[in-house]
C-alpha cells in the first residue's frame, strides 16, 4: 500500500500542533503516541466502549473512529485539559474522587469527557438522564452507581 | 493512635493520577527505538499446520523480523503447570500446557502461529496479510459431552481421550443418606460463565539492555513476581537480571494472572534477539480469543432431604470445559465442587467431575472462578425442594444454615489451596435476616399481588453463598520511613483497581501516626519488592494487608525505641502522632519521624550489633488457610411477559467479610462484582458454532452491562472476624459476582409464574430470547 502523508494542524487543549501523519492514522493513536497525550485510552477500537472519547469542538466523539486528518482545524479537548491550569479539579473530577467513581481508572478519561460535555448541556439532570448519557461508556469495575452519584453531585455543585 | 483511619471511608490516594490522565498504563510505555509486534493467529479451531511461509512479510518495508515455532529452537517449550493437582486420592490429571507458537497443530481459534516485528503496529498488522499459510482443518471438539464420546476428535492426540482431569471427593456416604431420605430432587444444570473483558486489554513491553545485562518487562499481569521468576528461568538469566513491572492495570478479574501467555514468553526473547525494545498491545478482537475465558459446566445433581426440608446429602457429577490446555490445573472445577456446599449443613456429599479438553480458548479463573457454577446448583436445588416440599424459599435456606456455634466448620474435602475445606468463622442467620428485611420479604407477596392486578409482573429472589478468600501462600511488605517523613510501602502483588494504594496506606498510617496521603504505596514492581505471589482469590487485602500491618508494627517499635534513647525516657511515655514522636504531656518536646529515620542511618558512630540501619522493616504473612466470607443477595425484578424485558427494581447485598478496612472501597468491589454477575446471568454469552468459531467477538455483540442495566445496590454488613489473621479480615473481591445467576433464575420464575406453568430455569445465562424459547409452549 502506498503510504500517503498529510501535514495537519490540530489544536488540543488549546495548544496548536503541526504534524505529518499517515492518512490512516487514528485520532486516538495520534493523540496517544504522536502527541504523547496518553490519558485518552482505547478499550475496543470499534466504537463501543467509549474509553477513547474526546471532545471535538466541545462535542464528545470516539477518537478510535476518526482519523487524525479529520480533526484538522478542529479544537480537541482531552482528559489532560479537564483540570484547571493550577491542577485544580473540575467539579466532576472532584466528585468522582469523593464518590469513589473509579477503580482501575481505565474507563475514567472517556467518562470524564462524555459527562463534562453532558453537564454543560444539562445542569439539572435526573438520575435516569445521567444513566442514559453514561450508557455509551463501558466500565467493568464500578457497577456505575458511584459514577452516577458523582455526576449528580457535580451537577449540583455546578448549579452553584 | 489519635486518628484511626482503619475502618473509615478514606478517599483514594491513586485517584489524582487516574483522573488527570497521568497514570502509566501499559500502552503508555514509550521507549526509544521501540518496535511493535503483531501475531498471526489461527482462524480455525483445530487443524494440522501444513505450511507457513513468512518470506513475503519480511520483504515489506518496515518489517524487521518474523518468527515461527521452529525459529525458537530450545526456547520453544510448553508452559509450566501453575497449580499442580491437589492431594486427592485417585485423581487423574493429564498435563497439557500451552505453547508459545503452535507447532504441527493448532488447538483453538486465536492460537498464535507467527510473531511479526515491525517499526509500527500498523505495519506489523499489514504484514500479517503477507504470510502464506496452509492448514488442514480437523473436526473440532466444541461440546463437552460429545468430546467424551468414543470416536471424538482428540485435542491432544497422544492421549486416548479428551479427559484433562477426573476427581471425586466425598464426605460421609451419600447413598446411605439418600436411602433414608423422604424426598429427592434431581436435575441437570448448565452454567456458562463468559469472559472477564476488562476495558484495558492485555499488553507486554520488553526491553533488553545489553550493556546492563538487564531485562525489563512491563506486563499487565496480576502476578509480577511469578512472571519474573518464570521468565528468568526460560531466558537463562538470574532473577536479579529481570525486572517485571505491572504498571496501572485497567482491570484484571482473573485472566491477567494466567501464566504464561505466549506473548509474555515471546516478547522478551525477541527483544534479546534484536536488542531493541518491543511492544505488543492486544486488540479487542484478539482479547476474545487469546485471553483466557471461563465457560460451561454441566451438572447432574441430586439432593436428598427430609420432609421438613433438611438436607441429608448431595450428589453431583459434572463436566467442566477446560479449553485446549490446562495450565491452571483443577482450580476452577475444584472451586465449583467446594463452593457448592455453601453456608449449609450438608452431612453427606459425593461429587465427581471431569475436566474436558476442547478446541476452544483456555479456561482459567475469572472473578468467582467456578464458585458461581456450584452456587447455582445448590441454590436451584433448594428452590425446587422448597416448591416440592411446600416450604418458603427463604425458610428452607434458614433451616439448613450452619449454626453459629459450629465454627470452625469442617467440610472434609480439599479446597483449591490444598487445605481441607474448613470455614474459619461465621454467623449466617443474621445475614439472611438482614437481607430479607432490607428487600421487604414479608411484605412482598402483597406487593406482588397488587402489582399483578395492575398487569405488572414482579418477582423476588434470595440466594446465599460463601466465598473462600485470602488463601496463601504468603505476601510480604516493606515499610520504610523516608527522611522527609513520608512513609513508603512496597509489596509484591499487582493491583488492578482494588484500592491497594489506599488500604495499605491506611494500615501503615494508623500504626505510624501519619496521614494516609503521606504514605506512598508501590505495588507490582519486582525491583521494589522481591517476593510475593499475586492478586487472586480475593487475597490482596487479607494477605498483603496483614504483611503491611506486621511491618508497620515493627517500624513503630523501632521509632519509639530510637526516640526513647534520644529523650532518655521510657517508650511508654511517648506518643507517635502527626508524623512525630513526643513526650506525653509535653507536646513541645518532640522529634519528627523523618529525623528519626535520619538518625537510624548515622554518618558516624556505630550501628549497634543486632540492629539494622534505617527506619524500616520487611515482614511476611502467610495464613494457615483461606478465610471464608459469606453473604446473601436479594432482588426484586419486574418482567415484561411478552418481551421478557427485565428491570431490577431493588437489589440488596448483605455480607460478612470480617473486619472492614475501607467501607467505601469495599462497597465499590461489591457494586462491580454485582454488575459482572448481572452480565453473566442475563447479557453475556460466548456463542460458538460447531467448528469452534466464536460468533460474537466484539463488544457490540458480546454485551457488557451498561449504566442502564446495573441497578443501585443496597449494602448491609455484619462483621465476624477471621481468627486466621491478626486484623480479622476476609477477602471480598468476588462476593458481588457469585450468587447472581440463581438469583435471576429464581426471581424470573417468580415474576413469570413459571412454577405453576411447569417451566424450570436450569441454566445461565438467560436472556429475553432464551426465556421466549423456554416458555413459548408453556400454558399462560
Ligand atoms: S476505544 Fe473507542 S470506543 Fe472503545
Ligand atoms: S474503573 Fe475500571 S473500567 Fe471503569
């Protein structure tokens, strides 16, 4: 197969990166291995588990289902950018810590990205809505209950 | 100790790294000059290998090497037997362990044939298509009953049958008991247990450093010390030349302790050969074939009872699907055999099993590790007995519980740890009472009738279990006060989310009067701690936790001794808190722990004979046998009688795992176990065709429960301390997952009125379509 490279410019967590990538390079691999932002995890590489979720212009997408070249000129946000610059937790990170919403932590980055975006749109979710929003992210450790509690608590705190 | 953290819901030390994307998982290991491996795996379950030609693959730009079995020379060997057969009279065991690359024959889909090494993972995977291969397909052994019939194809042709093992264990005399019984219940049960499917798959990175003569291996293993020892032997190195690091591991649940996976054996060898670091990360499709499973058992079981529902004895004959190789010995079926007895008095027991080789992926323990299968048989037998003897389901259980004054209770058979199966302590009836109360058992029949009048179908289930936990051999821990006053702990076990960084810190923090956040825990790095066994059988907190406790006690003593010398006062006059030792009543007279650590390692003067430098201690703990935890799950479901859609309205777990170190972390373990149990009972099924092809090898088709299927779990605890360790703790890692199958069967039967309709649920997993099949011809 001919290898065709492309020069792309992508902004991740507010930092602009210019790189040459193969057209078939997955966005997940690009973030993890080319940019060294390994906080984005991959669990299935077929779009089901949600571990690889990042935000594309603020909307959650599965980075294993996109090519890096498709992110050209878009804003990507990853788990590395969720906390404040001084390391201060986002309310959802704090709530996940307080409610024991993670065990092995492998699913956690994807859940943080999915649910921070959800909380931007819905500050007063019901438990049902939280579960619905969470249902595209698989977690094999927690049984979800503490994650649900964390999201509810974060929503409350974000409502102020 | 002024501030006890032991027993408190202390938040986890490890969270920050995980929440900010900074924790190191296997695929985050990046090394200069690193190459990538991909495996060509068999696409058929059983075949003779006629030809493998890798020459085209080697010509692809970016491909560095490709190896087949013959290239390995003497390094090609079947893996070790991890758990030899226990000392049971008359046991049959045919040891056939997995090989690094298939030679002559492939025995399951996914068995590796070729390892390809390339400059990137993309290129390595491309090159797999370039390999020319000819396999002559053989009939596959897929069904365990068929596999034992004369004339069946043989997984291992040097054996005269597909029997991997055959074991009989007895207690009392079942035949005599049955002859006296008022009633006998006899059924056949089928129980399938799927795959653990952690969200992180497996991976290995191996780096041979030629100058240092040193091998470093990062591995998603639950047992780094065993991996080091084994690989050192295979590679012809001494243990000190091999360092194994289990970094943050994204869930294990059992299969990450299999040893040795072919990839674990091959990567270090290739790294030595090429003198380059090599990485292999399993993809999800490979995970379905190449990581070990749990699968099916078929039980022909009978229970002899008195008229008033007392168990006189149980006879059980079962088949266990072992897969293509049996490196784990008999661990899974022995767990089934032993755990079947549950919390009940069973005076007579006659249990025989046959482990069968099949052309399917290997079976090794997955959370519960065969315990589920046994519990399903026992709990279902009790349900049918209750129905036929017209006794309430909770009541028949109560009548058979081992009474509180009967502990330690001897079951007269041998458990997986080779010790006689003996329950160390327990008080079972209050656990049952608490669960019944929490689920609202007494009010339920009215609730059910009221719901039925509105056309809603509610059902209730109650299931009991015991869990053998915390088995030996031993674990160790090194506790060391640093000169900055922080405490570091190193142990040899691996960790996969169980909160070891926090619970071990709590134990040390209490002994040493420091904050939990000032205790750093290192697990899973063989250069930090040399000895140990691993994280399995719900043993991490029990065995390593007690080692941490013992080591911390010694360090505490050393600190007090040093301070008493310094202050020239008696040790009894000193308090150790807030990171310093001070004199009782004179808080301004103190010395910091960090300074004591400095004093314990002086630049001048002599370390006294019989003492050691440093404020540290290494201690080991080995329990004489496993500690037995117990519990009861209860559940109310609502079923749609047309679609068989199931909704869990209420789920209660009451259990007793002895002293609790951190109730928050314990609750998390239970929640997660229940979620896996629910998957096992109703959603997850490995579907094979008759040629051994797995038909649902993706997470889109093999359904892990999501946040919509897993309910809120209400928890209750009782505490009966274990006499087997000073802290009185028992393990809890598997308790959530064990009794969920029978609970589902019972509650669904109840909701759909299946007893009256003459339908019995004798198998797990169930599913809406299976329930449709089972009930379609039953009266309404
Ligand atoms: S890795 Fe992208 S959804 Fe699973
Ligand atoms: S915490 Fe382990 S997968 Fe979610």
